[in-house]
C-alpha cells in the first residue's frame, strides 16, 4: 500500500519529538471529543511553533493514523492485555503508523514516540512498539482490517463495484489526497472540475447551483461566463460562498440562503439547475481522514430521500428546454443510480441526457468516476433535459 509520502530523507528523525507530542495530542482530542480531524490539526498547528517540515509531519501522522486506526489498533492490541486508555492509545497509534506506513527507520519512530509519550506510558509504548516492529510484515486476519474501513463500507464497496475495482477503490482512498488548484487559485479536485465541464454553462446563461457552498462549482461556472445563483441551506456555509466570491473577485455569482427542497425562486426561471447534493461522501474518504468512522450505513437512505426531494424541487425551476444536473461525491447505488432512475420514472418531462465523455464510466444514463480511475475523488453525474 503506497500510503505515505513521508521518508527518512524529507522528514526529521530524532529531532521530531515535539511533532510527535503534538500529533499524539491531536489523536487524543479526535478520539475523546469526536472532533473533526482537520479542525484539530489546524488549531494544534496554529498554537505550535513547529517548523514547516514538522507541521507536515504532524498532519501526515494525524491524518494517516486516523484513516488507518482500525489496522493500527489491531496491530498493537495483539501485545496488550486489555484496551488501552485514550492517551496510551494515541501514542501507540502514532508510533505504529510510522512503523507500518512510513520509511522512517523503526528505531527513530520508536524512540521519538516514546520520548513524546507521557512519563507513565513510556515503558509500555516502548515495549509494544518494539513488538510491533519485530512483527513486520504483518499477517492481517482479513482485508477489512488491513484496509482499515468499517465492515459495512468494505462490504458495500466490494458488492457494488466488484472485488477488484472495490479493493482498488478502498486502497486508493488510503493514500493522501492530491491537491489541484484552478487557474484562479481555487483548490478544487479535478473530478469536480469535470462536473463543471459536463454542465457546460454557456455565456450569459442563468444557472442555479441549489446546494452551492463553499462555491467551488458556482465560481467555476461564472468564470465560463454564466450568471450563477449560488444557494445553500446553511447560513454558516453560505458565508463561505460569499468569502469565495470576494476572494476570487467574481461579480456574476449571487449568494442566496434557502432550503433547496422548498426554494425561494420562480418556476422555470433558470436555463440550468445543478443539484450538487449532500451525500455520504464514499468517494472522498481519502480527503476527510475521519469520515469513514463518522458515516453510518443508515444515513444513506435518509440522504437518498433528501436527494430526491432536492431533484424534484429543482426540476420545477428549469425552463422548458433547459437542463437539470445531479452530482454527488459518492458512489453508492442508493444515492446515484437508484435516485436517478426513480427520478426519471416518477417525474414527468425529464429526459435523461447521456454522459458521453470517456473520462466518465457509464453508469446507467449517467457517469461515474472511481477514485482509482484518474487519481481523483469518486464522483457521479446525471443529466436531464426538461420539457
Ligand atoms: C456537496 S456540498 C456542495 C458543494 C458545492 N456545490 C461546491 O462545488 O463547492 C452540499 C451542500 O448542500 C448543502 N445542503 C444541505 N441540505 C440542503 C438543502 N436542503 N438545501 C440546500 N442546500 C443544502 C450543504 O450545506 C452543503 O454545502
């Protein structure tokens, strides 16, 4: 598994004790207060005086240990009599992450992590990490533990995409995500840029992005010359749209806060409406290290209902001859094929428009990108012409 970009040449070894301390503190906070990994890391780094390479090391260790926590816990629990308290768990995860997934020499990984651990835990951290180091390469009891996903995600992905594609997708989402920047400086994954390309907003077309925050696709469509209304339910997230409009200096995006299931717009007012819906995010698990441990299987049915309500409401806002576009950064059948085919079946006057671009795999009438296809997020898109 090519998990880490971290190696002994580019990262500090024995002088990285402070970075390990910060990383252990982050893991503890994520575990104990169910905080978001990215917020915990950002706040810890802001308070620290670490150099840039140590900051990178902290981020890599915390995100990596969070993603791989099921595998790491299995690897260390073999050498413990009972589940460890949170503070010891955090040290062991950070230590084992370095041993299993980086090229940091084992002696450096163990000694810096022991040094960074609390006085009380130094002995056990040292003993357990040495045993883990001696046990490499690990013989995993099963693939779900090796790949470090909850069983339900592991099984659903393999069931829906097949053994080979499913495993490739799960492996891929254990790598750190690639960061791509648009010409205007906005950070946006290529798969999202391909959604925008597939919408093909024309000069002076009036386009509604019904679920628009933080405004990535809305600002991209505006830069193609469209007039864009960028709506979102949540006030706090709508502020992100306003900030991005300001920062990118686009003057053809208007931000509106409204519930997309009961939108405040006139019927047939738009040439195109995009529903870039809230979803389970199964295609972006590499991007949010803690997401796989947060989503619950039962959320999927609730999200599929919401997606259908958004699509139905959005359809009424498209002018005759205009287009409705549905996209989600997930790959579950319930939120993609099933939503799209039920919509086509039950809603009058919406004709599927096939997605022909070879970047996309065929997925019914729509398109699908699995993360391993182009090294991007996983993404789905469907389009309809409205009569
Ligand atoms: C996938 S994100 C949108 C990403 C955005 N289109 C972009 O490209 O930057 C989904 C958004 O849907 C919003 N949302 C959730 N429920 C909604 C609703 N009922 N109406 C409108 N927006 C909603 C969330 O606040 C979230 O910002």
